[in-house]
């Protein structure tokens, strides 16, 4: 199964069986499309340019220069957390992970004694 990532600022997907209860999920740019989204829906979102296929997991994620920002992708934020020993706990979506790593980065760049 291929992984996909949200390209648009906001993407709404339906997770679950087409015959059962489906749950709407809101994704933000950089979020990974969750398991349970139908292949038909993936195809429509790809066609509209709302999501894109991401490289295989074995591909190394490169970190941008400077402190984490909202322009970083979710994989970049998670890589930053892993590299800097930041515990992101149960944070699963991009805004939550960004808040945690941005706070860590701010503490690291603050002058000693603050």
C-alpha cells in the first residue's frame, strides 16, 4: 500500500467501509492520509491535486534549515523530534506535532538564564 500526504491546506477524507459507518477526518498540508480511505477516494484526491504520493519509507527525510515552521511537512517535523530527542507523546496531526517541536526549538534558542 502506498502512502499519500495532503498537499492542500485542508483536505477532508472519509475513513471506513463504504457499507458501514464512515468517519470524516480533516487533514492539513503535510499530514499523512490515514489507512481506511478508499482507493476510489485516493484516486479522486490525486486527480484534483489535493494529495500526493510520498516516497517510500526508506527514503531519508531531509530537514530544512532553521527552526520548525508550519511550512515543514509532518514527516520533517517528526524527524526533527526524533533527531532532537523530543517526545511528541500522542500527537498525531501536524499542528500538534508542530506545537511541541516549535516549543522545544524556542527553548533551545533562548539565551541561558531565561
